[in-house]
């Protein structure tokens, strides 16, 4: 946790106001420093601006007392190695104001390492599989292991099919001083007949609809703007025809006089949903999962959201199982590998829990997914950016942005 400490002389040790020193006033007006807690930062991420203001309006200087862990480049934090980082925001004072400072302590964490392991996809029991292929973000070697040895085994990069069924292979990388350990799992069917690919979204042709003419709904809000984003300066969507993608952005602006903030903790929500093509009444129509094992989606996030460490996403499958006018909706967690647009494969076997169980108990997620069609698909950020400020010097804000590129498929 961060804490605040005035550090200009022993006389100031317990105060958040300034004391005289150097050319500053010795008996002048006191000033205070407002230094937003930066939260945890990660290695191998871009230098991030820190936000602090002096009640005097005079400029702030940032310094690090832990240069082996973190340093400052002007107002931007540069991470060096994992450990505890100590940054002080100072204002030297002038002929009117006494000097003041404020300190924050926070953690620098190892870079979250992601392993790219494209699923081998359906495998015919009568054919010899191709070698397993996976890469780690660190470039360090990846090892493969099977958790279903009765169906398949892995030795080096060799995949051996033993029997028909569901094969689960894990690709793992142990990490080092800079990168945290990472792994990825691929689950696929070994059998005679290959299941068809289900398409949730082929691509995008506008900010609010797919190429098939199906609606795309975007939603965001926070406790600062009354839980609804109706301000175009806070919410915006752009469409890129070249790659059939859209980017939805929401910026919480605590200094915006149109949306006064009382200084309390900020709650926020952010996401979008798309109705698969052909869905009519939200119950009987939709995509039906049979032997498909993997959802494939291409997306990216803004750097500030990634730097919060709270950039996980839920992929939510709204099903045609209705109870009391409520659709049962299982979900699966997606952990993006960074800000850049990338394709992710998430295993349906990892679906654990519900965005909404509609008051029903003893539901089995796997059974629900096979019994009922998918009538809506949501991508939801349960913890959007409320702590890492963007680069705008005039209106500090906390931006959350999600880029989505078609297609989205289940295979």
C-alpha cells in the first residue's frame, strides 16, 4: 500500500505541508501536495506518467529513492527491476510558499509472461499429428505436458494420440528475474468427425454493427458520471474498415466540472456485447456448442489499463436458458497478454461460474453450454482503469480502451 509522508526536514516529518529551506519562504504560506497513489507497475512496460499537484499551483518535481528498482524521467516512472519503489513528489517553494513533499511506496512486479499456444484443433485418431508449437513472450523455451494421458501424451514437441476423447495439453515457461512464469492450455477433440466452426461475429462494418448487420452494443460508466456514459468527451468509438475492427474508449475525468467527484473510491464498468447472426427471440435461436472446445477472439487494450494490472476480461455466453425473464450466462476469464492487438484462444473447459445464474442452483456449466444456444456474447472488464492517468496535460483522466477485430469463432 502507498502512504503519504512529508520529508523536508525533521520538523516536517509528520506533516503533509512544506517547511522552509533554500530560497523558499521560511515564514510564508504552507502548501500541500496531492500525489495520486500509482498502484503496482510492471517491468517491460512503457514509462508511465505520475500525477501530483501542489495547492500553490507551482510545478512538481519527482525523485526516486530506490533507483535500483525504479527511476523517473521527468514526470514518468521507469521500472528497473522487481521490488519496492519509493517516489517523492516535491515542490521547492518560493518567496510566498514554503516547500512541501509527499511520498508514495508501491510495488514493481515482474512482467506478466504470456505463452502463445495455438490449439492444434481437432485431431483424427487415424492420422499422425503435427509437432506442437508454442512461443513465450520472453523467448525462453517452452515445455509441453498432457493432463489427459489416456487420450494423448506429449514428449518434447511430439503429440501422440492414444484414444478418442478430449485431449488437454499445457505449454509452460518457468520465467526469470524479469518475466513471471506463464502457461497456456489447449483442449481439443480426438475422434473421427471434425465439429463445425461456430461464428459469433465475422467482422465489423460500423461502430455499432457487424458485417452481417447484427447490433454491437457498447456500455460504460462509473460512480463519477452517475453510472452512465452519455458524454462524448468521456465515451467514443472508432471504426477501422481496413482490418474490420472497432475501438471503444472510456475516460474517467475526475477534474471535469460537469461531473464533480467527491474524492471517494471510484467504481466503474466497461464492455460490449454482440448478438450472433440469426438470433431472433433470445431463447430458441442461437449457436449450439457440440464438440467445439475453443473460443477464438482478437483484441487489444490501452497501455494505461494494462499497467493497472486489473485488465482481465470476462467472456460471457448468454444462453437461451431463461428463468424469471433472466438468461443464464456462464463466463470464462481471459487474461490479455498486453496492450497490442493479438488473437487469443480460450478453452471452453475453463468456463467456471456465471455472470448470472438467474436464481437457479446446481447448474453445471458444461451441460448448460451444450443444452442451450448462445443468444448473446459479451466482453466485460470487471475492473476498468481507475488509477493510471493518461497523458493529457489539461484534463487528467483514467482511460480504458478496447479494440476488437473480427472474426470471433468457437471451434
